[in-house]
C-alpha cells in the first residue's frame, strides 16, 4: 500500500456523513427523493489527519468513479497489549478532517460504513472498533462500537448502517468540513499481558482491505 497521503482528490465520489438524528434544519422543507449520485465530479481535500493510528503518510483516501462511495486505507493502524508493547499502545485513534466540494444543488450523507482488519486476541482478551461522524459546527454526532472477544485469530469486519429517515445531510449551500473519528482498543482482560500478546489492526499491505463509506445523495430542496 502506498505510504503517500492524498491531499486533494478529484474523483467521482464524496465524503459523507453521520449515522443518527433527523434531517437538519439546513435541509428544511419537503425532502426530495434520493438519487443514485450526481453526474459531475467532486473535489475532496484531506484538510488534516491526526491521531496515534494514522501519522502523516500512513493513510490514503480514494473515491469511487461513480460517486457512490469512498475508501480510507491505513498502513500503521494497530492497537496491542503484551510483552514489549508501550503502555499507550492499547488504544489507537485517527481523525480525518475532510473538505468536500459537491456539485451545486446536491447534498449527501453516509448511509453505511464498512470497517475491516485483522485481530489476534488471546483467550480472555477483547478488542473494540469505534467510529463517529459529524459535520463541523453541527451538534448531530453518532458513535457506534463493535467488540470482538478472544480467542480470535482472523480477519474482522464491522458495518454501521443508518436508515434513510435517520440520515443527517450536509447543509445545502454551506461549506462545512466533515470529520470521521475512529478508534481501536485492545484489553488484556483475563489474559496475561506479561507473557501473551493481543492486537487489533485496521491496516493491511493489501489495498483491497480498507474502510468503505457508502454515500446517499439527494437534490437540495428549493428555498
């Protein structure tokens, strides 16, 4: 996987949002029916990347050519406990701040997020994947947590899906950055961290293993 971090992405997809709460007042009035995707290409700028799980140069964002999804791929996103692991390594996090330019007259939301990685958990240990999404300056925030219990030695996958009626849409006619916060956490539980290692990763040398965000689109209502 490429270690470079894309700063500006031109493609046919966009970043999107949130899993919870009702349609915000910024998209007031009758809600137009959903569409497949706008035909024009959009621009995504990766404004900032922060966190112990995604130091600069270890995360990549790519957009689907049909405007229906985008992916995030990591190369050093791993939480662990055990011999030789630093005390802070049990928790890793990453915050992506995305500046999204959508075609005029359209708005978007995240309808589903699929997370994947690999975990090795000793008997008695457990790992968690947690994610939240929000638009800058908006109160709506949703957090989902998935737990995996040891013994576990396999690829893991977790999906967060939001019903259409509960999506939070990007404010029409406004430019607000979209934030994605993720976290991996490993707890030794009843296992012995002095002698046994447990870890959970959201990274891969295989570019096909990445986080996938599915987008919903609609035309902005007339004001």
